[in-house]
């Protein structure tokens, strides 16, 4: 069984924040979106499936799904682990995950201060959760701390350039940030190496989704609770006139197949 840790060992690491994150507000937003999440999470499910495909063969002892959300991947991971824990920042997400009856232990916690003992995890899986860390190096140091010798970490995260079309369209409306900042590949590699992972295996994949109308993309983003967390970011659309201007600007990104393109840059990372 998983060993719990009551302390906060990762906080002794000194590193500058990449972004300022109100974790309570973030947990509330994801919790409010929990019931609708899966219906709007096509991209998240595609990325998670690609990450699962990179899992090495074999059966594992203690598995952890870090940022498990609604528990979509818990059944697949449970088939590969003797014991499985799903951990998420949002109690609302965990309540939704409980409905899957996957048999996994569900635990509320922060990636930057994992409530787990040192060397207690054999397989750590995390898909599109670690980009919400305030201090990525601290989060990665926590992953290293809880991993057992011989264990494996496999995670996905968003990189800079994700949703660049939306960010560019917003510039026609105002000069305020409306799309989150993300690490670039060099920053990700540096943070991992500073956390003690030498020569991390990083595969960067472009992802493209198509939408008939901009509102469909905006509904997906709202439906998964992925509103802006960066300090100074502006949430909300601000009225019909602004939305109409945004939609008009986004038309510049309509593809030959008549769909509006939304692009992401995704890092698939394997450590251990």
C-alpha cells in the first residue's frame, strides 16, 4: 500500500516561480467543470491515449495517476498496477472519479507537495496536469522524490505556442493576456535536469483540432475548467461585441476543410 507523508519536503527547494497560480481557485474551476469535463475533453483524451501507448511493457506495483481528473485513465492504469492511486488538486474532480468505481484509491493533493512518502511509487502517470505548477522544477523534484529505484515516470504537458491562434485573435480585441503561458522545450528540459533527471526523453508533438465555430472551442475550454491561471491574465469574454470581434479575427485561421484550427504543442516525457 502507498505510504503517506504528512510533511512538505519539496518546499525546501528554492526556485523562482514560472507563474503565479491561485491553487484554490484552480481547484474550484476544475471542480465546477467536473460533470461536463469528459464531454469536452477530446484533446485531453487523445493526448492521454498517446501517453498510455508509450508505457513500457510489464506489470507494476504501486501506480499513481497524478492529476487524475475524472479518472478517465484509471481503469487502463489499474490493469497495469497491483495498487493504484488517483491524485488531484480538485475535490470535485475526485468526486467524479469515484463514480467510475475503478478500485483506485483517490487522494486530494498538490503536485508541488505530494502527500506521499519518499520512494513509494513504481509507475507515475500524469497527463496534461503539470503545466499548472507554479514552480515546475519543484513539481519535478517531487516526482523524483516519490519514485522508487527502477520506477518509471511518464507524463505529458503543454508547451509554449499552444493555442497561439486564440492568443493572436485576442490581440485584435485588446492587449491583455487571455491565454496561459507555458514552458518552451528548453525550459522544460532545464527544469527537469535541475530536478535531478539527466538526459530526459522528451518527444514534442504538434496537435491540431478543428472547430466549426469559435464558440465550440471556447465551450470546450470552459467545459474542462481550463481558464487562465497566469498572473495578470484576463478571464471572460466581456460581452457580445468583444466576442464578435474575437470570432471575426479567428476567421483568419479557418482551414481549407472549412474548420477553424486550434493548435497545441505537447511534450510526451519519459523518465526513469
